């Protein structure tokens, strides 16, 4: 799933699988190129807060 944060960043995210981390996703930053989302250069997987995000594209 692709989400947009309050900082206008786009991430491809997935659930962490850990109940104590239910307030965050694991995500990698992406950019839009020719109608598709591709990972940014040197992007790595980080924790992304769910609060204040909106879903842009479902998986």
C-alpha cells in the first residue's frame, strides 16, 4: 500500500507484525515516475507513524 504522510512524503508500507508496534508501519520511501511508484535512491526501510497519514494507493 502507498501512503502519504503529513510531510508530503510517499511510502510503500507493510504491517510490522508486532502488537507493541501497532501504531507504526514498516515503509520505504518512494517517488512517482510515469504513473508508478519506485523506491528513491538509497532508500531504506524505516518506521512510519500511522497517525496523520492517508492511503494513496491500495496494494
